[in-house]
C-alpha cells in the first residue's frame, strides 16, 4: 500500500480562502478533488459517507478553525456491476 502526501501552507486573505473552499466544495460535488503546487499533485475521489469534523477555538486574540474530512476508498463493485447485492 503506497502513501501519498500533500502539504500547502501559506498566509492568505479571506477572499482567497473563500475561493479555495468554493473550489473544494465543487470538487466534493463532482467526486474529484485535485490539489497541486510546485510540481506536487494529489487526486482524491470522495464517495459514500465521509467523516466530517469541525473544531473552533478562541483564546485571547488567537482564533483557530479546523475542518477535517476523511473516508476510505471503496474498491468493491458499484451498483449495477456484477457482484453488487440488490434487494427488490
């Protein structure tokens, strides 16, 4: 089992982050998310049920918002393919 990692860290304004989140939302809707920077690229294909966690924290003048989404890639047959269980 190979492991692919991708990391991007930068200082951005609210509008740029909003644009990125909009693109990410579109990727979830299409079922295909491609992230690339400096020659590094990773393609994710979210499907089915996903774990979704949102955390927010305020301490003094510091604020933090964390969004975590994870899922397992399915490799089994999809509906309509041989081997898929159907109940009528």
